[in-house]
C-alpha cells in the first residue's frame, strides 16, 4: 500500500507541477551596469517567448550613436557620443511610455560621457573634460527627477569609460591622470580609495565580495603585455597583478570588461584570444591563466548557466565554462556579430551592425529579429536597444516565464485526483 500511495502522490505532484509551473518565473532585476551586473555576465534569469515580440515604443534622444544603457526605478537611462556639432548628453526615459523625463548635457564638445550605472534610486554617469572649466566628475542624480545628489571630481585625460559599477553601497569606476581605479561612496560621493591600473579607457571594474578586477594593456613601453589586475575591495591596494605575455595592442581603449564566473574564474578577450583566469587568491593559490583559446574571438564574453557565449569570426560560439570545449555554434543570417550579448535561460540576444536577433538556446534557431542595432539591456520582460541612430527602442516579449493561474479544467482534474487518492487511502 505504501508503494501505491508513494506512486500516486508522485503522480499528483507531477500533475500539479505541470499545471501551475509551466516555465521558470521571469526575473525583474534592474539592469544596473555594463552587462547587467557587477560581474558583467550579461545574464538575466527567466524563460521568455520572443517569437511574437512587438515594439512597445521608440524615442529619439540624440543624433549620434548611443553608448550604453541602464534600467532601474521604472526608468531607462541612455548616453550618447559627442560630435563636433553637439555635446555628449544623458537622458532618462519612462520605462513604460518611453517619454523623456529629464536630461543633462556636459560642457564643451571636447567632453565625453560614460554609459550609465544605476542602484537604489540613483543613476551614475562619468563626464570627462580634462580642463579646469569642464573638469572630470562622477555625477549622481535622482533616477526619476534628475535632481543632483553629488558631483564627485576625479582625475582623467579625456578618457571615456564603460558604465560605472555600483556594488555594496559604493561605486567603482576607471580614472586617474595616468590610469587607475576609484571607489566612491554611492550616497555621498566621498572617495574611498584610488588604486593602480594601467592607463587605458573603455573598461569598467568587475566586482565581487572581496576584489575589483580589470584587464588592460601594460602601457606604452614595448613590448606591451596584458595585465590582469586584482585590487582589494576594501582598500584599493593591489592584491595580485598577472602579466599576459600574449597581447595584441590596438590602442588605449579596451571596449570590454572582465567577466567573473562562478568557479573562481574570470574571462577576457584580446587579439582573437579568449582567456580563462583562475582567480583563487589564498595561502596556496595565486591568480593565473587557467587556459586560453585562439580562434578569431572578439568583443565581450557573456556567461550563463555554465556556458560562455562568445563571438568567433563574426559568428556565435557556445563553450563550456570550465573547459572551453565548443558545445554548438550559430551563424547570423547576414552580417557579422558585434557588441555585447545577453543570455536568459532560453534565449540569447545578439546583434550585427544592422539587426538584433533572439536565438533559441534549445533549438539553436532564430526566434526573432528586428532591423536596429546598438547597446542592449533587458529588464522587466523587455529588451532595450540603444540604437546607432540615437533612438532607444523597447521590445516586449509575447509571453513570459511567469507562473500562470490553473485553468478550470486543470482545477477539476486536481480535485478528482485528490478524491481518488482519498478513496484509495480509505481502503
């Protein structure tokens, strides 16, 4: 009798699970910084149906390409590049309607503006002027109103960095007259520390509970090598500095950030080469290169559920996080992949220079595409594209991985099943 009851309880549990769970619940997390989070993985949990995705709104915010996005407090934040005819600027849009809530402009045409970062009702953006008039500041504004919370000065020389990285009540950014990294209090703007990093821009710190990480070139002295820098999160002192002798110098802008994994690992791409770093730092371990692959890799790695999503010769390669072994590949219908990608539990969002795609991770086929391209963000079931045309686009999933209400038919089946089990128990 116990075996029979055990089986029937399992059957009823399976029926309930199939009826009310359906798919994984979707995530409503903010898109805080470059590639979603302080680890810069580009991962957003949840299962989404994008095959019937529709354009919810689009708002023109600039006449030059957008450099990055952040999403939080029901607001989408976007920065654009400066030009000789217009200043760099920064705008906040209502997440539901796309209407512009407020905007900021910074100084002269020589100024540059970073992409935004968001945390706890505050949005952060760096502007770099390299002058006593314009100056260099980490600016903090109320997310919904644009009211200034602080303007914290720092040193720089016309650099443009990726999104500030908020973490644990502080904000971490690149800076320094000859390179470096800063930690600022996220509420007051008080500088906590300044740490040593070679002078490159186009990056932002990756952060975990103990350390802040950067990967850059070594400087201007030949031969230029790669440098994987680990700074103590509390003090900014150098905890480890690992030299990568295989480095392809193409200038002083990185256009990428370190990606932190879940197995004491981190990932970087430079010169067609993907590197997995062992980040263990204790009495018996020192950070070092765990493995590397050369195969036309470019751009920014994305990491989700033990899989690395990387661009290889313009196509998508999906690799095992631990070994680097290739699991599968995908080729865009036309053009070459560019820019960072986003992974959910069932989709990968990727772009060419003209088109954004949603790729099904199960079938490895294209679920959806739209003819716009630029920096991506995903939050509250919605994909945002910061267009190269200066327009922010919002696309909503046709259905999401939320838990649906059971239908009357399912409820009837559950009641009958329960009665059936009670009668069997009575026997």
